[in-house]
């Protein structure tokens, strides 16, 4: 379970799903400090996720289910969050720890 409390104004979290499709190539071109875009699933999705996109719109991955559980509904209600690349692990790093982002409410 995530140790990030709901309504935390800023936090760091890994991005999940970075190895599917072309996402690994997108992660490879990212650099620390790059701005990212957070987009929640549309209303009506049973278990909505918050998706992480690189500048230009390419999908990088999604946030963990524990974070999605509280962040997605808040974003669908109008709360805005921004994100930046905090760190990128080496290619041998487990995929769920490879990309860590810093998220803050704006």
C-alpha cells in the first residue's frame, strides 16, 4: 500500500507500465526535470487511472493503483496536478521503479 496520503500537495511516485508498447522508448528520451502531463481516465471507468504523458502526448505509463484510487477522482472533479521527471533508473532497474516522478498540485 502507498504511503502517500490523499490530498498531499506534493509527492514522489514511480510510474507503472513503462515497458509496454513503445513506452520504453519514450522513457529513454526523458531527462530529469522534464515536464510531464497527468491525465485521468474519463468519468465512468470502474477503476480509473491517472496516465502519465511526455511532452507531445506520448504515453509513458500510469500511477499505482493506490495513488489512482484517490488522485483520479480528485482530478476528474477539477483538481489540477503537474509532474516532472525526478529520476530515471538504469535499464536493469525493475520496470516499476525505473521512472520516478515528482507530482504537485497546481
